[in-house]
């Protein structure tokens, strides 16, 4: 069984095109917080994407809760609100997983869910 190469995550052309056209733009972490999210504190090495395991040339991190909602409630951006993901898995998280999680948790009876997950 062959393993996925660790230096490239997925075909990035669709993601690069969407970014260059200004589609689906998300709030970015400030550089210091992003570095904390994408770097192993012990080894100082870049962490792989937690969804696909790939290591992408440009480090990326996703906000679990939309940055505006998080800052409004907590007061500042935080490592606790981030996950290291490649750009493609970042998009899957934002566009697919968040809405699925929202619907499941809402059906389960959870309250005060992040509005950004709708």
C-alpha cells in the first residue's frame, strides 16, 4: 500500500484560482498565532494537515469558530481556535464540515452554536 507523498497535499490549481478570483476568502490568523498553530512546539517542524496528512508548501490554518465571532466573545485570536490544515482541506472544513456539524449538534439539542457554522 503506497502512502500519500508528504510534500504535496492535493491538486491546488482550483484553490489557487478561487483565491485569485477572490472567491471564498476567509479571515486569516495573524502571523504569530498562525505560526503557533502550524508548528510543533517541541520540534519546531511544520505540522501536517490534520485531515489528509499532507504538508503543503505554504502553511495554512483554519479558524474553528469564525474569527469575528471568536474575537467578539473572547476578545482576541487564539491558537485554541485553530487547526493546521492544507488549503484544500481548509475549504472542505469551511464549506462542508462546519454546516454538517452545525446541523447534527442542533438536532442533538446543543445551544449557542457558532453562527458561522450554518
